[in-house]
C-alpha cells in the first residue's frame, strides 16, 4: 500500500531506523491510545504507600512504567499483573508493605518520574537504597530534590556532586516538616515531595522559591490524585503546599488515556487533512495534553468532542502562533512540527525547562529541522520557527521519545524522512509505530476507495 512507510531500512518491529509513512491523502482514522504515563506512575507511588491494596485499571505498560514497577518491587512492594479489558495489557494490583525494604538498588533508566518520585520514598526503607539511571539520563537535574529531601530529614550520600547516582540511607521513616525548593527545572520535584508527604512523620509544608514553576498541570494532577485517596492538600498561596500526615487510601483507579501521546495523531489531521479521532477523551483532566483542544483550534483546526471521543479535522491553512507553553512543555515537539507547516512564523516560549529532559529538546528540535532544510532558532526561553520547504533525511531521536514522534509527524508530509531510532517511543508508548502506520493506512484505504468510485 502506498504511504505505508515500508522500505529496506524500515524496522517493522519498532526497533532501529524507521522510514516515516507519508500520507497520500486526507486521513480518516480513529485511534485509541494507552494510559497516561504521568497518572500511572503517580498512582503506582500512592498505591505503594496506601493503607491497603489498590488496582490500576487500564494503566500504561511502557519502559517508564516498567521502571517504576521494578523500583517498587526492589523496595519490597507487592505488584502483580492481572487480566484487564485487553486493549493495552493487564491491570496492575499493588499490595503495599511498611517499612520499605532497603539494601537494594533502583535503576531509573531514562524515567524522570522514577528518579524524582522514588527519591522521596527512599527514607521509608530500612537500609541503603542506591538510585541510579541510564548513562544518558545521569545529567537530569536532581540537586534541588536532594537539598529538599535533606531539609525534611532524609539521609542522602551523593558524593558531593548533587546528581545521580546517589545513596539514600533509609531509617524506616522521614521526619518531614518545612522545606523550600527551587522547582524551576522540573515540576516533578514538587510532585515527588507531595506524593511522599502523607507518610512523613509530621507531614510537609513546601514552598517553591524559583522564578518560575513549569508544568503546573502536573502538580494539579498530583494534588488531585492525593485528594482521590483521602489526602487534602492545602494551597495557602501560589507556590505553597501543606500536606498533613495521615493515611493514603487503597482503591481501584482507572487511568485516563495519555493525552500528550495523542497529540501527534490529532496533529496529523491538520498536516494531511481529513479527521482523526481519539477515543476515551475525558471531559475533565489535569493532564497538560488537555490544552490541545484550545491550541489546535488556535492553529486552524476544527475540534469537537462527541461520544467520549475528541475529533480534529484539518484541511485548511495551519496558522502560525505565538504561544506560552510553560504549562505544557511536553507538547512543544508536536506543536513545533505543526508550526513547520504553518502559513506564518511561530514562537513558542516559556519552555526553557525542556532543555533538561531526555535531551536538550530546544537545541535538538532546531538542529533536526535545519537538517531537513527548515528554519528555526533557539531563544533563551523558547524557539522561533519560520516555515520553509523541507526535504527528506535522517531525523535523530536523541534517545527521546517525543523527538522520535516529531519526526513521524514531519514525515507525514515530507517523503524520505527516516527516524534513526523509533524504539525510543517505547519509553511511554511502545505501540506508536504500529498505531501510526495503521492511521496512515486507514487514510490510504479511504483515498484508494474514493479513487475507484470516481473511476
């Protein structure tokens, strides 16, 4: 089938180099994406600290969630997989233990949520917990988290380098109390502390001291998840949280689809034309991806939600935009790809913190687009994109799942784009290559059928 993306360099099993499928005509597809990585890993932490068993329904099964499961198992938490609804694998049943088990090592891989959230649990173990990561992730910011954990009584030996790897010398409990943290580099610092706080001896009174606080929706997500388990977080002022010491309720929790992982699929309809629907779109969500409905409409899409599905219809001009993405920095790579095909330049700002993700996403996006003939410039806190005709070539993933999916979005309209390692998408969405190809082939099939009717 034309546009399917198969070539001698294609890796059908999702590993290695991958020729991005080109859309031969408008898309007509309905996509179901797996559960939210952010919600899955938060609920795994809360379930591990709860007062009884919990079940996570339709969770994400990916590299990041597997790292979290293995980290919790290393700390003695009971985790079993049981049959779910069959769409994307098993449910996860968590049986907590107290105190956690020490004299163990946790390998976080590339998962920022694992390194930031597990660090907050280390003090609850009896014995040392060594926390490390893949060599490509050892650069990720951890200094502010280490400082705040020490402020609440966690004993950490980092060898004086304020980064991974380090050892938490667990004593079976954490004192808690008042702490100040500069979370300008990552909202995960705040979330990691809030998730552990109910188990601190005296709870937590946390202040943010930095000049900005990125990705506030992720903090809202953490607060809401705590609330659903009976922990009321007070917010006396902006950048201030009070969490009382007390129980975390064990419960069954259904995980929402990952709205940020849905972004490339919805954006595809604007680039290729036609419509793409994502099923199970929640009426209310704290996920940053919920902002897509407004962002894509501003850029020229028709967006509507009906019967639990969100549908984006393209076909008209893509409009350039001046956009503050500080609340949803993880959407930057996808919006960047869309802006490359707009009718005027775009500026994305408020995203300086994404330099500290799996790679420096600002530098990587600019470099890769230039490599395909495009024009983009790094700004102190963002990116400016000037649409230019693009040509095929290698799009480097930089060990970053969102860089890989961005290459797929651009390749939808530019023949010959090859993502050097599509396997990086396994970090949060192992099914991406198959779902993407199916979306494109559904559009090709509809296009071929229409051509036959016309003939």
